[in-house]
C-alpha cells in the first residue's frame, strides 16, 4: 500500500479540477439545491418536517445549503457551519427519512446532472455525510447505550 502525501493546496487543486471535469460549478450547485428543496418541500413526509423547523427562514437556508455543497463538492471553503447539532435537535426523524432524503437527492441529480459520474460524485459524499449525521443522532445500532 502506498500513501500519497498531498498538501491542502494540492488536494484543493485536484478536487477543483475533478469537479470542473464533471461539469460542477456554482451555477450547477445553485440549480441542484433549488430543485432538490422544491422536491423536499413537496414531499408528504419530509415537507412538514422542514417547514416546522425552517418556517419563514428559507431565504437564509438556501444560500447556506449552496455554500455547503460548494464546499463539499468543490472544496471552496464557503461553508463553516455545524451540521451535527442542527440535526441532533430534530426529534422524530428516522433512518427511513434519511433514505427518502437520499432518494430525492439522487433522483434530482439523475434529472439534472451532466453525467452519471457526476451523480456518483455527489451521492458518494451525500451517503457518507448522511451516515455520519445518523451516527451522531442514533449512535451505533446494536451497541448498548448508557443507562
Ligand atoms: C431526513 C433527513 C434530513 C432532515 C429531516 C434534515 C433537516 C434539516 C433541517 C430542518 C435543517 C435546518 C436546521 C436549522 O436551521 O436549525 C437542516 C440543516 C442542514 N442540513 Fe439537513 N436534514 C436531513 C439530512 C441531511 C443530509 C443527508 C445532509 C448532507 C448531506 C444535510 C445537510 C444539512 C446542512 C449542511 C444544514 C445546515 C446546518 C447549519 O449550518 O445550520 N441534511 N437539515
């Protein structure tokens, strides 16, 4: 096994080159986030969960989510928030809801992304983040919890 040691700067340059090759830019991120949240809000189960929490603050939520995906997909460093506490406070959100979220995100990508590689690129990242959010919310299934 060989390890490549890359500086943060090299890593950023490589990620940005890969994203550009996959047709990912700020305009695509903006369209992805707009289309995805339109669908989330129209979803019978997820819609009410988001409306209850976000209420009249969608104007702040949308640019935040564009910054988040810009940072995740293009390493732009535009997002500096804390997703874990934002989700830990959501009582009543289940693992099945995460599957619904991921399904809507994937279908949105299938509908608008320039290639299947672009779909995979986003889904690898979304799956990984969804797992870590669930780990923070529910712990490891099967492990005993403290009394
Ligand atoms: C069923 C699954 C999910 C539900 C119901 C949900 C719901 C929410 C809600 C209601 C907020 C707003 C919280 C607030 O403003 O106080 C939020 C914020 C956020 N969500 Fe989710 N979410 C889900 C899954 C995900 C996934 C899978 C990701 C990433 C791949 C994600 C990324 C984020 C981020 C980055 C924020 C902004 C946090 C911040 O900086 O304030 N969410 N989510």
